[in-house]
C-alpha cells in the first residue's frame, strides 16, 4: 500500500506493479487528475505548491526513467517536454571544449505535466488501484520487539491490511507520528535550516515562435535569477532570494517582477511583449527546513513493514532541484529492496528496512548534508563537509576550466556525489589553478543587490501613487 499520490508514491507504485505486486495508492486529495494534457499543464495541486514554480529535472532523473520506465520518458517527449542538452550550455569563457557526455541531458517542464504523465502510466497498470479522496490517518502494528506494520487505518473506519506500507506522504508526512502513536520508536530525524524564497512567473512565446531551450541567468549579488524552459512553448522566470530579507517581498507584485526580470540581460529579450505573454501571476514559495528521516538506529531497524520514498525520506530546498530525482531514486531503491527480500514474513520485512536504509545512507543522505551548504544558494560561502573547495570557488573555476565545468555539471545533475567532485584531487588542483591565476569573468551588466532593492522600492512607490493612497 502506498500512502500519497505524488511523484515518489506514483513511481513506487508503477515499479512495484510492473514487478507483479498488487498495489493500492491512497491519496487524500479528492480532486481527480485532468483528463487532457492541455488541462494538466495548469494542474497545480494544493498539496504540491512547488508545482507552480520552474522545474528542470536533473539528468539523473532522466537516466532513471530511461532505465526503469522508458515508456514514461517517451510519453514526456510526446508532451513536448524540453530536453536540455547541457553540454551545449557550456560558457564561452572556457579555455577549451567540454566532453560530449551523453548523460548530461536534463528535462525541463511544468511539474504538473511530469506528474500527469506518470499518473497515467500508473492508472494503466492492471495491478495498481488508486483511491482518491480517501485519507489515511493511522497504522496498526503487531507489538513485537521490532514492531511490524500490518495495516493502515482509513477514513470511515476502514482498515486495509498490507505486507508493505510505502510512506510517500511528503515533507510533512504524518507517518512518523502514526508510528509513535501506535507504540513504535520515533524515526531518527535530522533537520537543517532552509533559507531561500523563490518567486516564479510563467510566460509563453507568441505566434508559434521558437521557445527558449536553455537556462539563462545565474547567481548574482545576493540573489539569483534564471529563465527556465518548460513545455509547449512556455518558460518560467524565477528569482531566488534570502528568505529573511524583506526588501525582496516586492517581487510578488507582477509589474515589479516583470521590471526586475527585464533588467537581467539574456532574460529581458524573452520578456518583450512582442515575443511573449504572461501566463500566470507571480507564485511565491519559501523553503522549509531540510529534513532526513531514517528508520534504523545503530544498525538495527526501529520498525518493519514500512519504507519511505521521496520527501518522506529526504526533503531539501525546492530551489536546488533535487526533489523529483531523489524521489525517483528512492523509489527504485525501495523496489530493489523488495526484489532482494520478497517474502512477507518478519525476517524479510526487517531485511528490507536495512537494505533501504543502506541505500539512503549511501546515495541520499549526502545530498541532504550538501543542502546545508547550498540551500542559501545566493549567499553560500561555507565549504561542504570534508571538502577543500567552496561552491563559489568551484563555480568560478567552472567558468574557465572545461573539466571543472563538466564535474560541477555532473554534480548539479546528481550523476555523482558531492564528495566525488569537491574532494577530487584533479578537480581541486584545476580549480586552485584558476583561482591562483586571478582570472575573473567580465562583470555581468545586471542590477546589484542594492540596485534591485531600489528598483523594487521605486515600483512599490509608483503603485501606491497610482492607487491614490
């Protein structure tokens, strides 16, 4: 049984169903998915506020789809999702060409389109049943020393037994509270502060014009601004700013947002009214704390019969773009834990918990700890744990050295772990060489922090004057 019908839950249900398991997905939202792709482009569920923001799904996400669900990847292509060939985005300041790495291809689309395509694949599986508008609210455990989940309590007094419960209820999953309420030990939860607020607006090109196919913009003086391709001629512009700096609150105003975005070279040309039109209002999202949940302590399972995926395992700032890739990865590792330990008894249930936790420790926890460094992406200066390079140093060197650029791009796309780049002797030496040379890129003709704040303040005064207040 899968609790939660977001991307992590859908991926787990799809992969389990295709391995012959009978799967029931319970989703608390009563609203059915749109019937058509066009309606799905604007399908923003209240439980997934990040859907209103720009999404570039990292190359690791595309790679997992190609390996585990190639039909879903093909359906995304038919939905006019943009495949971003990252090697074509290498900066012109590099001293030589970059390797033509075929793995460096990301997907850019509205999250709602990604989820809709995945949901249709799940609904087509004969062994998978989706129950919408039927929230779960508790668990039943067997009371052993290592308690095993045996059933889920549903609304209306229903009880659904299950050999395995998949916690796909997201960042704010109630499952940890359900476990303690039923007498199980509390999961091990590690939290680190967030710190970024995103403001996003979608636009669409006019008259069948060719839409953007590459990410434009970057990190500037105390803020980030990027144009991100989407699907079907749409694109998004996103500002990321420190959440505790109220001077940027004016970005939520549409006129102020358009004016600020139009001040960024490379983005301004796409916002010309003759070239594009506004599709949405400005959406605002403040990142919650980064969170990692584990169901083992000192190498022993705390509970059996329940495994987490997606944000229920690891939740990082949406601005980092890790969420969907980590959701897909955790779903794949969960299914592999089931494949390796397929029995319904206690021994296999505990073995699945240990196998899943080992995968979390090796492949997911490093991204949680890395987020502590990168979450304040517009102001970060601290080095990553055990790494002799800071991200600003690495980013600067990646604008000059081709191998450093490739390494950083692989890291950003979750194709390698952070330590494989930040502590790699060759990459460190190359980056140090760039830093020692004193090379600096030509300054961007973009507003400074103070200039952007002044622009927003001026726009606010104009709005007040126009309203007669």
